[in-house]
C-alpha cells in the first residue's frame, strides 16, 4: 500500500520555525520527485517546493524562497520542509506529493502519482 504520511505541523508565532516531515512507503522513493503543496483557508492549491533528486535540484515558489528549505533522507524515505521566518500568510494545510517525472512546479493534484493527507500549519500570535 502506498502511503505518504506528513507530520510536524502546528501553531507557531510569526517569525518562528517549523520542520515538516513526509515519510513514504509502498513505492521506490528514489525514483520520484518529491513536492510540497499547500492550501490556505478559502484558497486553491499552491505549489511550494520540489526536489528532483535525479539531477540534485531544488525548486521554490517565490513566496517562500529564502525562507523554506526542502531536503530528503533517502535512508529514512523522508522528505523535509524546513520553514523559517514564518508569516501569517504561510498558514495552510501542507501536503506532500510524489511524481515519477521531474519537477512540474504545480499544485494541481493530477500531476502527481501520490498525495498525502496533509498537516496543518498555523502562524499566529
């Protein structure tokens, strides 16, 4: 059974940090591009960041560039999203997704083979 299980969300004050984790099972982790997508309250899905391991490349949305860092631990089959200098507009449900091709830089679910259940991040004082 394929699973993507996110964790690490929570409530944090503006300017604070969180690290999200997504652990994969049921597919060959090394073959997939891993992506984080978020959905703010009342808004659509927004692509956040991807890591395309085949060419060791990372990609970030302009809204998070310089504040967020994506990384993987292949031994643990886990992708991380380190989020620093958090802002209220980062409040969203964060989803982990996987696709067999390279980074598509899109939040649309049809581009992904697998999708997690999401973890809530709330940035508020």
